[in-house]
């Protein structure tokens, strides 16, 4: 005889009224995570390297199709000044950062 167990309760995965900062949001997993967060209700701060900002702007256009705000900002995580400037710009735009997804990275091809 099977016991009547209570049905599990899971927290909502919605993030309405939250602001998510996603580094490396111009392509790959960073872009996918950013778009998923927008679909789930978050406004976005999307960062990308200065020379790749067109990719962050493209991600922002897609995110805005969900009805959420998306703010692309240049960021080079190897320079502290760049990080500080990005945070200032982000907080000027949204006043807060609720969610942080650190996805900036590069692949360096070299022989094994």
C-alpha cells in the first residue's frame, strides 16, 4: 500500500522586479542565460568586451522582445577600472543588482 505523501512544493523560478547582471552575455551560454532570465521576468545588464559590444547589443534586442529592459555595457574583467565603471553605469540605470552571473571568459587555443 502506497503512503499518501505530501506533494513537494518548489519555489517559483520567476524573477520579476529583479535586475540580473550577466557578464559575457554576447554569445554562447552567457547569451542563453541572459535570455532565459529575461523570459523569467528579470531586467538585464549585459556585459561584453569593448570590441564585442555589437554582440551584447544583439542580445539586448532579443531580450527586449520579452518586454524587459536590457542595458548593454562594455566590460573587460581584467581591468579593475573597467569593472568599477560598469558597476557605476549599472547602478545609475537600475539602482540595484539582484542576480549576478559571472560568465566572462575566453578560450585560448594551444597545442597540448
